[in-house]
C-alpha cells in the first residue's frame, strides 16, 4: 500500500504536564517513523496552518483531553466545521479544517487523536497513565498513516 | 426578582475569566465586572531555576506571544549577567519582535475583530466569523493568512520555530541572519504593506459608518503608558517608559528598571489578576491603558513614513489629546502593524544585521535585572532577583494584559449598562460585551499562565446575589 502524504500536528502547553501529550506523541512519531511522516509541534493551532495542511492527504491532530469521559484514548475522524471563539486566538482542529476548505478549497482527510490528561500542574513530565495511552496513540497514528498495521 | 444571565464557554480549566452582570428588579444593569480567576503560578514555579533558563521557560506561558516573553526575559538576563549585547544582536532581536507584532496584530484583526467590523455586532453568529469573511472576500482572507505567515516565518527563520523559538540568550542571540534569508523576508514586502493599508481603509470606513457607536462605546478617561524613543517616537523594543494623564499631561518618563518606583499593583477580591496603577496618584485615579491605543497616545510621532502619515490622522481624532474610545484600539493596532512592517525593511537594510558579532560575554553577575518590551498587547516587564550563583530568588512578571485589567472591566461595565437589558436579552447585546473585551486583544492565557485557551463565563445576578442564567459559547472537546 502506498504511503499517504501525512502530517501529524501535536499541540498543547508543554509546561503543563499532560497538556503536553501532543508534543510527546510527535516526538515518538518522529523517532519511530523518521522522515516518512511530517510533524509539527505547537502550543496551539493558528490560521496560518491552513496553508500548511492544505497539501497533505492526511492530517492527524494529537492533543490532550481535559474533562470527563471514560475513554483514555479516542481516535475519531474530523469534519470541517467552524466554531468561532469569542476571544482567544485558539483554533480547534475542525475549525482549522473548515478554514483550509474555504480559503484553499482543499480538505485533507483528518483525524483527532486525543489522550485523556490527569495532571495539569506545572511541569514537563506526563502522568503514568497518560504516557501509557500516549504510546498506544502513537501506534494508532502509525496505522492511520499506513506505516504499520 | 432580577435576572441572572451567564455566558460560559465550556472550558479546559474552569473559570479562567468571568463576566458578571448584576441587574435590578427592572432588568437594568447596575454593575458588571470582568473577573480573572485563574491562578498565576509561573513566578513561583521559576524560583530556584537558573536565571538564564527563563528565555526558554517563560515563552511557555503563552502560545500567542511567546516571542515577547522570550525577548523580555532575555533583556532581563542581559541585565542580571551585566552584559550589553552587540548591536547586531539587538537588531536581530528587534527583527524577531517585529515579526511577532505583525503576526499577532494581523491575527487579531482578521480572526477576532474583523468579523464584527465587516458584519456588524448584531449579525448572525453563523456568518459573523472568519469563515464569513472568507466567503465574502476570499482574497482578503488569503492575504490575512499570508501576512500572519510572513510574521511567523521571520520568527522561524531566526529562532528555528514559530512558537517558543530558541534564539535570544543572555548577552545576545545564538543565530545569524544570512543574506539569502534576508532576501527571502524582503520579497513580497510591498504586497504586505499594501494589504495592511487596505486593512486600515476597512477600519477607517467602518469608523466613518459607525461614528456614533465609536464615540460612545466604552469611552472613558485613563492614563496611558508605553515605550518611546529618545525623540518621543513610538518604540516597541527599547527606550524609556512614558506615562501620561488623561489630558495628555506628562506624568513620568523613566527607565524600565525603575518601574517599581512608579507602578503599583492593587488587589480586588473578585479577581486573581491584579490592577496596576501609577503610584503617585494611587488606585484607581492612577489607572492607565497600554497596547496600541496606549502607545499611540503617549508617542509624539512614528519614525517610519507611511505609519507616521496614519499616525497624524490618529492624533487628529481628538485634536492632539489622547484618544479615549476603546474601539479605536483596532485602528491603532493596524497603524502599528504598518510601522512594524516598515521597521522590518529598515532593519533588513541595515548592513550590521548580517554581521557575525551576535553575542557578548564576560559581564559581572548582578543581584537583579529588569527586561521590558512592548508586546503586541502592551508593556511587558520581566524582573528577576538572583542569588550569588544565579539561582532565581524572586520573579515578577507584569503582563501586558494585566495593565489593562481595570480598563477591560470598566469597558464591560459601561457596555453592559448601555446595551444589556436583562428582560430582553439578545445575542447582539452579549456580543457587544465581548466586543468591549476583544478591543483590548487580551491574552488571559498569558496573564494567568493557563493551558492555552481563554475560557470565559458571563453570569447575571439579581440584586440579592442569586445566579439566574448562564450561556455557553464554546463546546467541550
């Protein structure tokens, strides 16, 4: 099976422990996949990334989940749907997809890989549970990219 | 019984910011407040670290203006280490700072303020957003994305990445600019300048068409503060801090390292974010505003030609006296964007910017140091105290948005009283409260060191303090 042209974007605050799980996932993807997959690490998504992702076949967003849900790991496909934020420059991944679609008329296939976070205190280590599920998330990402089965 | 209305974007962290509106039995607003609820922890978290780690630690406060923290911190480290960076290093740092200013201001105008200005405050939220702008004017949208990208690319060229760059260090920077990189940045500059001027015309047209709103919406006197050059011109990277009063009367001109003599911080029990004020006048008589409106009010001129022409138009608004209306922030922000773009060209035309002399060494460790830059949102101060080994004993960060805390709350109060009817609440009314806050382009993530989002709740209370209602703006992931 031919490899898709894939980019993985991991985002979150690296200095707030589990909120940095996106960064950890990107680093692991880089280590395991090498140059087969393009990667971006960032604090949060911005409108200029619409120009970045427009030419990819697959875009995978990796982020921490803050809140109450049962699953530690959720992998879901994303549709381009825009939600306006009142104040912050923060952009959700489906909103970024919507921008890409509207500005550049491109809609890459997209997924959100979210790992539940448990500890958001100041620091750079992941909690044990989040790290365990982050490692599983990396495997899922490699599968989605066609690098492993 | 009065009504309680709350607007609550569902949050990653509960209660970063709230707007509370207190109404009487007739549904009329009595008072409204902007509360910042998130605990600030970076100052404590940094104690015990080595001072020279801070240019890498403090940018993590924020994903919107990390460069401002990076550079403000580096300047504090210069002072602690007793080293004056070489001229080339200062030019390069300022170049990065201009990239930051351009991308941040462009982002705010296009993504946040633009929808209100192009579609009106009462437009359907389904179109009153950046997608609406894209659909109505795709060329404008594309140019805005490319302008933001331009600013981000400057940061990435110099610092290796767009957010949290690794560039400024105590005594200088760690990377030179090559001729090829310089020429790449210079390419397309004229097109970007033309686009910024187009944005200015949009802002001016909107003001002309909505002058009654502009003259009454969150308009109130305050002091103003910002950096200025020696000749009083707008300055974003170096210079002295100028404070003026509501009529433009001079209050103070001082070196940033002396800020504690002039700036105090007041605490209210309804907010974790403090309220800075001019000490000699006390609180609240000494409150002031920063950011684009503050900076253009304190400046005598702008050193670049195109921006200076617009600056003259700005000064004419109130016949040379400070401009008070909060909505004028949008116009001021675009003028600064134009200045930053022209300044990029000046910096790149300076032959010293390609020099290899990028770092100085051998200073004597000082017990403390202060670094100051004009972040896109306003004056940013980093103050570090260290022990004899360079370990941080105390850190004080006065964040740009923090200076505007009183003004933002006052704006919310004014606008709520003017537009909100608790008996007949409409989306447009609540949007006006948001417009008041948006004018300041606050970075509450920054001022409260949060996870990166800015959640906000709007609550309405009756006269007995009973919570009546809440409105959710964003959705949980």
